[in-house]
C-alpha cells in the first residue's frame, strides 16, 4: 500500500510540473543566462562566451530531455497535432472510422454473446472438476443413461471419484396459492448431489440421507429465480407446502442465485429409490462426481476401465460388453455441441476486422504520398525515426479509439438485435445480451490493437523516406516505389483471401437454409393451435383416467366457436419421436441378441384429420381403435418401403418389445405419407409407426386443434377449458404449429443470417479496398497512361490495362483464399443441412460473386483512366 501511495504522489507531482511548465522554462532561461554571464566574465567578452557556450536552443532541449515528464508532454503535443491533421482531412477520417467501427462493433457484439454462452458454470465452483460417467454394453444402452443398480455398483468401486451422485430430469406441475399452476424443469437428485457440486442453499437446509427414504416427508428446493418470481423472495417460505404433481411437498431451502446444475433447473427433489423403476433396464439416471484432490482425468478413466472389465467378468448377464468412461461434465451440458460454431463465428468477425484494418492501412498508404514532403521536412530538421513512428501511430490509435466509440454504439444495437430476435425462442438462462467489464476491456483492446495493427506498416514505410527524393518528387517516393506498391497489393490480396473464407461460409449456410425451408413438412400447418399438458400420476393413476380426461377435454375444445377438430399427439411435426423396439411377424432377426428400434408416435383418432394428411393406403384410426378389438398400427411410407418393399403392407403384423412381458401383435391398417419429425436432420424421412392413444395412453401429451379462424387468439380459451376440468393442471408451450415449425428452423436461419451479414460487410470492405488501391495506382500512373495514349493507345486499351491489374490481384486472392476456405468450412459441418463443406456449387458461386464485386470496384478507376488527357498528363509533376 505504501509503494502505491508513493507512486501516486510522484504522479501528482508530475502533473504539478506540467502545470508549472512556464515557470520551469523561465527558470531554465535564467540559469542559462547566469552561466553565459559567468562565461563572459571569465573570457572577457560576450561574443567569445557565446562561442564557447554553444547553441542555447540545443542546450535548452538537452535540459528538457532530462525532465521526467518530457515524454508525456511530447505525447500530448503529438495528440494535439494528430487531431489537427485528422480534422484537415475529414473525408479520410470519416471513411477510416466508418470501416473500423463496423469491424470493432461486430467483433464486440459477437464476443459478448459468445463469451456469455461459453461462460456456463451452472453456479458451481471449479465445474471443470466435475465429471460424468458414461457406459454402454452389448444391449445397446444409451451412453449417458444408467440404472440405479449401475449407480450403486460404480459408487462402491470408484476411488478416484470419492463421492458419486445421480440425477434425472423430470417435469413438474406446481400449484399453490401463490399463482396459477406452472410447469417447471425439475431434477431428482441423490441427497449427496449438492455436496458433490460444492454448493449450499442460500436459505434453509440441504437434502439429508433420510430424505431418500420412501416413507420420509416429501421435500422440495426451488431455484433462486423461482423463489424470486413466484414467491416474491418471501423469507418465510421455509416450511410452506406446495403441490408438485398433486403430491404435497415442503420447501426446505432455496438454492443460490446462479445455481442451475445440471442446467436451467427450476426445482430439486430427492432421488428416492422406491420411486424409480426397478431393474437394470430402467436406465434413466445421469451419474456425476468430482475428481479427488490431485486426481487427473486420465487416472479416473484408467480406473473406470478396470472397473468395467471387473464388472463384466463378474456379472455377464448385466454387463456383457460393458465399456465405461469418465467425461468432463462441461462436455455434456451447456452448449457444448455449439462450441465449434461459436468459435467459427468469432473467427468470422475477426476476419471482418482484419479486412477493415487492411482497408485503413491502404488508405494510410495512399495518403502517405501527400504527407511525404511534410515528413521529409521534419526529418531534415532533426526529427528521429522513433518520433516519426510515434506520431503516426498516435494518429492511427486516435482513429481506432474514435472508431471504438462508434463501434460501442453499434455493439449496443447489435446486442439489442440479438435480444429481440431470440426473445421468441428458448435460450439458456446464463446468456446475457449486455456488455460487462470483460466486454469493455475486449472493446478497448481491439480498438487500440487495431490502431497499432493498421498503422504500423504505413508508419514504418514513411519513417524510411529518402529525404532528398521525397522533397524532389513531391512525395511520390513514399508510395510509388516497388515496395510501396507491393505492400498495398499484399494487403488487398489478404482482404480477398479472408473475404473468400467468409463468403464460402455464408454460401454454405444459405444453401443449408434453402434446403431446410424448402423441405416439405408433410402436413398443413396453417390454422393449427397446439398446447402441452402433463397429467400427474397422483391424480390420474389409471390409463382409463387419462383417457376419460382427454375425451372430456376434446369435447370441450371442439365446442368452442371456430374450432373444427382436436386431437392428441405424443410429438408434433419437427419435434422428434419416441424409440420403440419391435419385431416383425415371420422375420428372423440378423442378430438374435439385438432388437431393432424405430421412431414412433402415440396419437388420437383425429390426428391425421387435424393435420390434413390423407392415407396413402388403408384407413386411419377411429375412436374404437386401441380400446377394444384387435390391436392396430399405422406405418409411414418409409417404414413400409424398408420392411415390405415388394409386398402389400396392409394386414402385416408387428409387435413392440417392452421388458419381459409379451406384447400383442399389431395389425397394419394404414400407410400414411412421410411426415418430417427429425428436428436434427430436417431433410431425413425416418421410418415411423403410429399407435392409437387408447392403446398406449401418455401423461405428457400435446393437444392440437384445427381452427376455421386465426388460431393464436384462441389460446386463452383453450387454457380456460383445461382449468375448468382441473384447476391445478398447468397449460404450457401454447403456440401455433407454424410457430413451432419456424422455431425448429430458427437455428439454421439464425446462423445463416449472421454469416451472411459478416460476409456482406467483408465483401463491401474488400471491394472498397480494391477500389482504393486501383484508384491510387491509376493516379500514380497518370503520366504513363498519357504516354500510352499519346503513342496511339485507345480508351479500350487503357480500360483493359486497369482491369487486368485488378483481376491479377483478385486471382492471387482466390489462389490463397480458396484453400483456406476449403479447410475452414469444416468447422461448419455440424450446422450444414443437405450440403457438403466442399460443395462445388457454393465455391463456384463465391468465385463469381468475388470477381463481379472486384470488377465493379475497378470500373470507376478504369473509366477515369480512359478519360485522361495526354497533354495534361504529360505536364503533371
């Protein structure tokens, strides 16, 4: 602290010296006069004293260089001079600031969004030490879903992970006197889960081992935002009883503000073993733990591999072919799958800024010719190279700081656009579209860094001026030499290469978006309203209860004015499906130990009528299907073509395999056209089967209704009808089918829009940069052009000459940029739909666009060159 105070005091003293500069100069004058008088007294005359004393002005400068604040004063003078210089060239200043501001603004916007997205920590300290256990075996179990028996086995064996915890995702209906019933994301977690995560409640107590017992009182812990939003941060909430899926639970604690483990969790309840499905086939748990002190991930993986071999040899029936691993939790949760795209987006905006810097560097090189005489005079009267470079870099940094301020305003607008555009779709809670301290530091760093980056090459170039040549030819030596032209051409080539990478990425994303939006869904999505409900088991324990509720709800909805028909569906178009293991009647499986699986939906009798899908063969479901008579099933065309390519599928039989109980054979009664259900691969048409709701009632179900009027205004009426049947049942995710399908396409559309914006800006900057270089080249070659025209050259010859120079630079840029683009677009593979990263059509289109833009950028300089008057040109200096 004392050292800091001393430094601050010295700083204040320096500021005081600056304020007393005139007094110091007067003191210096007096001291030099005193020494001159003393010298005159010793030598016997003033002239001799002056001769021996030397140049007083040089002595003053030498003395001033010894002052500690000279550098600050010199920099301040350079800043004032730079401001005057920039003010004298408003066109150049505005153009440079505009180009840089766009690059800085886009970079700051994207950095803020990406840094916020990648900053996911779930409110847990050292989340990088948390790991997830994955396991697969010969039965084809899901890699990350384990059974409670697996949990007990792994927990007892692992030593590198001292405490292993488990959780599973569920959804929960919450109802009490604090508001309307709501649907929340709930996690059932083993009671040691929060101690493994290293998190304690902000209010109340943690789970205890007794909370896992089946006869223990049911307890609940809400997240901070639920306590804040639903309960108004009521400090007396502890001990309050709420109904969770119609089961009374007591609130025992509130988690800290940022705690959302595993991700975007609203509620936590104990993972009670009696509530879990029994047996090793009930694989619905995620197992996680914290690495022990000093334990490396590789060590934990080696131990897990040993345990897997030991369990497989001890219990072949349960663990045949077991392969287990330990993975960082951050590789599973958050937005891990989107990280390559986010990094690609950071590189994309970085390229935009580099292109902007290259543009401004070329502008400075072109301006160097006008400033060469000024710089040469400064060098001639004694200015050093370091002083020249410092002055020019200060001008560049001032430009970039001004551009940084404008870029900050653009970044605020960009973040606002991100916020509005994503407000209609679910987004992770930890992403904030606002600038924090890190974002401001990033903005300052790239503002100052870009000023140094684009200003360094022109500054070094001008600092090496040949004074005699610069004064003689009016400054043309500054940029007219071979090195100057080479540097300008190199910058343009770099711009072109970077632009090709961005254009290729944008072209591939546009191609993907066209494929996604052109892909047929297979249903008529207009005038269809959908909503989501989940019937709690405590209130609707039997399948007949669920069926009765939905029959009554269907009747109520269809009685509303404007509603034509209503139906049920376990999933909607573009939202996925459930996996069903099955076997075909009369078919011999290729692997007796392996049963194939297919996607399937459970639907109401009127589902296809609501979606306006006519059967391709056979018939659709009726109300009696599934409840009585022979079990039936409907398949889509892809399923029929895969299993009965040369036969009539109607009347064929298949059955589902669920546990050890034999299931009835299902008779195929109809074949429907393919409906797009795969939200990850929207161009893929997967084999699907459809079961009637009465045969397999679902608690978690969608309600869809076709209306004869615009459907959105009917949302409140639908809610009222549900509440009239069950006041504690929440209705959520109410939206039109068109909106739901649009959301499934939103990810591809958003990436496409962003990459297209970046590429368009880059193309514009590159074209402007090429124009500036060619225009300057034409101005430098005015005399040459005049000579060519004087000896018989035509305007067409001159235009071809300029265009050839332009195309030569574009060709070099293509030669450098195309291989870069071919390598860089591999990072976009995860976001591409129906197009390869090396798509030849896209690359051909990019080449065409770049050549056309470059040619347009050269038209004006070419026309100007063609209009040169030979007489005037030959008279120019």
